[in-house]
């Protein structure tokens, strides 16, 4: 069994070596995509047009305003003394956010009384608004201790600190998702074409006339692409680290284990498509759509699963990227060990096993 | 080698939806014979061969190959047979050696045995100096012989060849058939499908297939003896196509057909030859020359098909032509 599986794998590698265009695409495409999407797809918000309305006019209020305007996130475009001016400025789009320092802010701080700053943000783009709010909280949190040292009893506003990704750079969050997305698409397409190519060339008929078992053929077909996928994964992580500063805080070994499990699932899915499709064209499109859309939309890559309607949330359970993403963020961003993500790894292993089993059953039945 | 049939087929049928591709076919193939399966495209040849190789389940009836049931023992069967499919079965982007190594391993060969058998396959294909050549760059004849060698790496007792010489020039075709002769002489049973009459002539026995039915099965000489001596004639006349129409009207002429510039016709008695010549000349086709010929396999084939179609058209469900097969069924190897 092992010998025959290896014979298929060696044959596949030889063919891959001759077909340099495909090999180059398989090895290089993930990194090229990461480069393009990594820079294009960013939720980072910079140069938000900010108005400051200082109703207090104290040194404390000026310090608060400075904390905002000195950050890269905000550009001060207007300074006013009347809150009513804000409406028109928001309507015309001249400003996207406003900081209002209420009268008595400085006095309250000096007296150690609880006080507050008002922060107004244009919510028409919810995604940006959420990010801007988070930045604002960070800035306020930054100035609070300083203010507290000035004799105050406590921070002026309650601010949750953001851990693991302190500057809330979306690249830290997105790049692992992007890696998952790219690996899924390339692995599914690579194998989706592998079996159907034999059908198109007519060699499948001859293969089936040999004692080669379906599982030997499918495993032999998958192994070389697992190798290719492993190489391009390593490249993608290296690129993510070099270009986007995404560190791998956890163990590289665990990262490799989880990534291989995920790749196996993607490759298995590709093989399954391959056994169902009759032409490379159909296999390519089915592979592309079935790998891309769920990984993009239903994995928690861009839209949080917890905020999906219940019906969609159920569907996300068969999207392997869902599990991979959680484990990946755990390992890459938090440096967590298997005790936190073992369930995700198990789910990936089960997924891979089931699709490969289905593909085998399908190949045997097509007899 | 025992005389038990290598292939034994009983009332084998296969339908695809409403279409009956193979219709209650029965025959037996003897050890060491070259068994030809002759028929036009769509006659059911490939469907039959795929069932015999365990690649397609029969709808009804049964078949055994080397004593193994094709439906139940397909896995064991594949270890012991060779199969060369209609489509070219080697990887064109691999070299000669790489192909042989892969196909040998797929058949479970390894080590010295794999090396020895690969060397044999390279030898019979005549590729000793091109073992590192990518198959795509080989001429068709070499590829075909290499594919045959690859199907024989594991020394199967029987090999199934599905239209093996498609798209190959006549010289390469002749060399391929020389190879088949050598194989059969060495004791390998060869089951080969073809739609070429020339190739069928080289088979020990030929089965005529048409529309899923087995019309006749015998040695080539026995099939040709189906027509009484002197009744198959070649007619040379001007405006052959028009003459054919006149010929076909005569009640004692059957199976009139155009063969190139000449006409072939079958008469009910040899004595009709003079009558035919006079008749055509009267009808304005002078000069007419009628001479008896040895019927070709194609003449026989046409006769069986037209008989079969007449039977079907007459609404009879009885497979008449099959019982009309002449000669001894014990022909076999010459």
C-alpha cells in the first residue's frame, strides 16, 4: 500500500516538476496574493478629520486635545467653541469625528471628581466608526494615568485595554486570516485539478484497471501538494512577519501541525471535487467558489461568527477555515499552546478525514 | 496450459438508461488465441471490454476471466490481466523509464523484477536508445508499442486491447501486430477490438458485433465459407453508382455494395453471372465485366448486418443470424 501510494506521489511530483508554470503558481501565488491583499485589505484608519470643541479652556482640556491631535490617527481640521457647529460639519463631511471637552473638566480633574470627555464619531461607516472609537479609547486610556498622577482619584473614563494587538493594527488580525484564505484556495484548486486531469487525458481508465486502490491513488495525489502547500505556507508566514510585522509568538512546531491539518482538509476537499467534476474547467470553478466564499465570509475572517444569524452560524461549522483561524490567531498572536486550541485541531483532523473518505467512496462507486 | 476458457461470457448485457449497449452476448476465448472483436463504432465493443476488465458492472448475465467473476472479483482480476484502453494510456509528460516505473509499481512490481520487466518493455518497443525521452516526443508507433509493454509488465495471462492501433501509420500497425503474434505464440491470450477488416484477418477467431449483438463468431476462413463458392462477384461497369441501383432491384442479388470503383454483389447461384452481365448491358451499362472473387471479411460483415437488420425490421425478436453462423466452431489457431 505504502509503496504504491509513493509511486503515485513520485509520479505526480515528476509531472509537477515538468510543468513549471503550475509549480511556480502553486509556490508563488500564495505569497503574491498575500502581498497584494495584505496591503490592499486593511481596516486600519488614519488621518481621521477631527474637530475639537473646547468648552473648558483649561490646561487640562488642551492636554486632552493634544493627545488626540498628536496621534497619527487624527488630523485636526477644526477648532470651535460651539457644539452646534458640529452638525453642519458632519453633514458636509468636513469632519469625521469630534472631541468635546465639557465646561468644568479641568476643575473636576483637579478636585478629583469623576468627569468625562465627549467623543462623537460619524457612524455611517460602522466599520470605520468602531475602529475610530477603539483608537479614541486607547488615547484616553493613555492620558488617564498622567491625569491621575495630578492628584485625581481615578481615570476620567473607564477604558478597556486592548491586549495582544495593542495598537489595533488590522494587519495582525487580518494576515493570519489572509494566510488561511490563500492556502485554502490554492490547496483546493491544486488537487481539484489533479484527479480530473487524469480523467480528461484518459489515463484514469488505465489506472483503474491496475490493482491500485482508490485510497492509494488519492493519498498519492494529495501528498505532493501537501509538500508544496507546506513550503508556500512557510513562505507566507515569513512574508507576514517581514512585511506586516506579524510575529509568531507560539511554537513553530504547533503552527506547522495545525497548518498541515488545515492543508490536508483543503486538499481532501479538492480531491472530492475532482472525483465529482468531469472537466478541469468545472473543477477549477467549483474549487474556486467553494474554497473562496465560505473562507472569506463564513470563517470569521472578516465578519465575526458571533454576530451572524443562527442559521449561518450552524453552517460555519463545516468551514474548516473557521477552526484554523481560531487556532492560528491563538498561536500566532497569543502564543497559546495546544490546551487552548486542541478542539480546533481535532475539528480540522475530522474534516480532513471525512472529505478524504467521501472522495474515496466516490472513486470506488464510480466503477 | 489447460484448455479451460480464459474468458467465458454468458448472456452478458449492459444498458445505459434506455440504451442497450450490449445485448445478451455469449462467447468463450481459448488460452493463447488472438480473439478479435470486430464492429463499427457503437457496436458495444468497448462496453464489453470494460466489463471484462472489471471497470463496468454488467446489467445482466455473467462473465468470468481466468475463472474470476468480473462483477464479484474485480480486485483480484485486475492483478492478473493487462488492459490497454482506447485512449492513449501513458503519461505524455513523463519519460519512457518514468512511465514504466510508475505503471510497474501500480501493478505491484518492485526492485529487480521491475527493472527486468521495464527493460523487456523498452526492448519490444524498440526504445533502447530513447529511455530518457519524454513520451510526448515519440512517434505514434513507438508510443503504442510502449503502451502495450506497460500493460504487460506484470506478465498477465490475458491482455485486453481496445482499438490499439488507432491513429498509427500502416507500417507501425504491421509491427504492432507482429508483436501481438509473438505474444500469442508465447502463450498470452490476446483479446483485441478493431473496426479494421485487415486487422481482423490477423485474428485466430473473429466475433462480429453490431448494435450490441454478437452476429457471428468463427475463424476468418470459416466466416468466408458462409457464401457458396462463386456467388460473390465483383462487377466492373461504367457509372457504378447508377448500376448499383439497378443491381439492387434484381431479386436474386443480395448485399450489393460499392467498393471503390467496383461493385460487390452476392448472387443466389454461381450460374447467374452471365445473366447479370447481359442484364446490365441491356440496361445500358456496357462494357460490363463480372468475375467471381473470394469474399472479403467486409462482404461477410455486411451480409450479417443486413440480415440482422432485416430480422429486426420484420419484428422478429429471434436472433436469427447468430444461429446461421457457418462452419465449425472448433476452428481456432491455425
